[in-house]
């Protein structure tokens, strides 16, 4: 693998060593698949795209609705968003921060997605508290309440723009995304925006998850997958032979938005 020199776009721009972009496989339905040599490089790329989308949405609508996933993979990306001056320009004061999914545990539980997002982002960003939207997963009707909160916030947008601006999804080794696990009921949800999910191959604890109709309505969907454990589901996705029930990530197909995959070499099978 070689590092590439990028030609400067103008005389004032110096030659820079850019991220080593590797040849990318074709993933059905994806507008772009980025493969970089290391996870760190792919975080860079994703963070840059997130900041660009955020600025554009704030310019156009006055705010930015961002939905983040939990899991281990994005943690260093979230840290990066806070300490890297290139990404500190994300307009947090105009951002609404949502969760793609949550485990049915309290915020003090190490398994809580919000706990991780709070520690990595919320504590360090100048985001107004009323624009932070954790899923209160242990209260009764948490899914109904979260859907209500989403609708109330998004209704300020004009029709057609009342959707998430950016959804960051992860990928499980079994092909799940959000908390839409293989052969679980929530995969088939076609009306609700948020719901409880249990059953199928869903490991306990139960989950509250955004559904495919909400995710697929987003303006920009980013799927982040890094490491060897993601190689198999990515290969299955590329093969395109399985059903959405068996491989839920296949259900992610934006209606009128963009779908971008961000993979490191291991996940892409390029090692
Ligand atoms: C969660 C997530 C989930 C996650 C994948 C990948 O609550 O766990 O939101 O969908 O993105 O399970 O998790 P890792 O990044 O830990 O592999």
C-alpha cells in the first residue's frame, strides 16, 4: 500500500499526504464506498463529511438533526470530533443529537449507548441541553415517547425536510444495524419510527431502536464498519444473495437521501 500525494487544487494549497484510499467494492444501493488503509483514516473521511453536511443543513434549515449509534467502533470517531480542530467547526449549538438505538438499561450502566455518547461528545460540545435527546429506555413506552419527541422537533421543518439529516449506523458481525437484529420483528416495521425490539437473534437486554422507515428517510446515511469481524457481513452484502431478515443491513436503502459506506481495509476484505 502506498500513500498518495494529492495534487493541490490551487496555488496557495500545499501538496499534502492524503489518506490512502484503497479500491472499493461495489455495495448494492450505496452511492459511495470509501475504503481506507486504517480505521483512523476512515474516521477522518467520515468526520469531514459529517461537518460538511452539518454546515449545509444549518445554512439551509437553521439546524442539523444528527442520529448517532453506540457500539465500540464509533467511540474514537466521537473523540476525534471533539479534539481535532478540523472537526471542532461542527455547529453543535445548532445540532439536535438523537440516538439510533439504546439498550434497555439505565444511563449509568456501562452498556448504555447514551452514557458513551455523553462522555465522548455531550460533555465537551457546546450543544444546548434541550437539543440532546437520549432514549429513556427504562421508562414505560420509551419507544412511543421517543417517536413523539422526534415528530415534535422535526415538525418545525417544512414538509419533505422533516427528516433526520445524518444517521450514523454501525454493523454487527451478524449483519445487524441499529438494533435491527436478524429475524427480529422490528425489521418488518413499516409505520412506527421507533420501537422496542426483542426476539430473533437479539441479544439481551431488550432494545429501543429507530426503524427502517425513519432511517431510510434520512438525508445522509453513513455506515461505519471497521475490523476483521465486519469482513463477513460486508462480503455477504456485496454478494447480495440474502434476505433483509437474514442480513438486516440490506434493508438500509435511502428513499431520497445518500448512502455512504466507510470501511477500513479489514472490513472491506482488502488485507
Ligand atoms: C449498539 C449499536 C449497534 C452497533 C453494532 C456494531 O447499540 O450496539 O448501535 O447497532 O452499531 O452492534 O457494534 P460495534 O461497533 O461495537 O461492533
